[in-house]
């Protein structure tokens, strides 16, 4: 089993199966097989809503001709993660030492644990990129190794990016329900889809909980929802979810994935024709199988010093097929 663990196909299968608890953005991605593509250039079609009514016809007559659906094709370079971590000589000895199965099991567990930690760190970067798409509408990809940087613009309509007139921190004068209804109307107009869910952090939820107009509007539901969940779970037809996931930025400051002043509105989940997904490209590692797409992992041994290294390679890019169905409120002007 120790030898099997060192095989690239075993390690790759392992990292592809890791679950990322408490990373909401990653969990929102359907990860459809069709969105694992060859190469390092992401290409996707942005769907345009067609509200045309077809005309009536009569039996036996030639069918009415309809124009083909219209799309805008977008392209962008994949974001590329390639990270490794050295394992101690002690772990190496566990894997190599002949003898009882406990040694082998302990070594394998150590390798799996280190691989899981590395995968989690990489998933946190992916999580960050997803919320850049869903709450800002663009993603800046920076490569410190080369100094290169590029921006992916997801073409979210301007009217889906709303700054409220009165800050929600003003519990008396602000009207969150009116602001939310206005955003819903804009998304319906632009995307032809009624949103069904919203995500915000604890700060924004606190604004809603303490708002005078919201309490009055929900007087028959407020107490029950607060008692059951500790926060408002349904408002203006949207299922509300509080997400407090955080990361450490380059300066070491703990930062929320969703800014403290954002209220993000999303379409219903659809794994057949999703509004967004995480696209994955081809591994650029020479040890990867031909035509391999998505995460890739491998291990190797350096003889002196005696170190075993595990690596994960992950070309990816969050993409929005229906950006007009995404929107957000900046609740502090």
C-alpha cells in the first residue's frame, strides 16, 4: 500500500476526492465533467436571454424560422496553482521500513494528512477567486514568479451591481427589503431568471436583524426564524445564508471572502445548465498522463538530504455562463 500511495494515479485520485468543508464558494460549483478542458486557455459562452414570442402557425404549413441562440464567447488564461511540501525523514522511514503494518499505516496517514493540508490551502485560493467573480464581477490573477498579471471581467451587468441609497447600518431609515426587491427586479430584467438565494457575512446579517422596517415586515416570522437558526433565513423570496469564511491576505490580516458590506444574490442551483462553474485545464507537469485535466499530484524522493516531496498541480478558472443572473448590493455607500 505504501508503494501504491506513491503512484501518481493514486495521489491524483486522492486529491480529486478531498472534500473542502466550510468553503461555500467551492461547494456552489457543479464541477461538471464537460468543463474540464484541454489546454491552459479557458473559453466559455455567455448566454443572452431571448424573450421573443414565436408566432402561431397552421397544420401542414412550413415551420416558422427562428434565429439561432446568441452567445458571446469569452476567453481567458487559466489561473495556475502548483505547490509542493517536503515530508520529514521520519515520514520517509515509515514508508520504507520493513516490519509491522502499524509503521506503514502511520506513514500513509502522515502523507495523506500533509497532502490534505496542501490541498486545503490551494482550495482556499480557489475559494477566494470564486467570490471575486460572484461579489465583485472580476478576478485579478497575479503571478509573483513572473510579475505577470491579468484581469478576467465576467460581464455582470452594471444594473446588477447596486449601491444602496441609505446605509443598512442606519437601522431606522434604511429599507433593506426595498433595496433587495430592486436588485431582484434588475436581475429578472437582465437575466430572465428570478434569483432564489443570497449570501452575506455576519455583519450584514446583523444589519438586517436589527433593522426596524425588516422587523416590522417579518413580525410573524422573525421570532421563529431567529429561534430556529439564529438569523433571518428567508427574506423577499430569497433563502439567506450567512457565510463567515476567511483567509489571511498577503499582509497576514484575516479577511472575509465576502466583504463585510456585500449582500450577494444568486440564481437557483442548476447542474444541467449552471450559471457558473469552475473550469479546469490540462496539467502542465511532464509526469501527468497524456490529456489529463484538472488536479494532478505526484511524489518523489531526493536522496541527499533524504526528503520526500508531494506536489499538487491545479489549472483552473471560475467562469460565469449567465453573469446577468448574478448581482449584489453594497450596503454601505
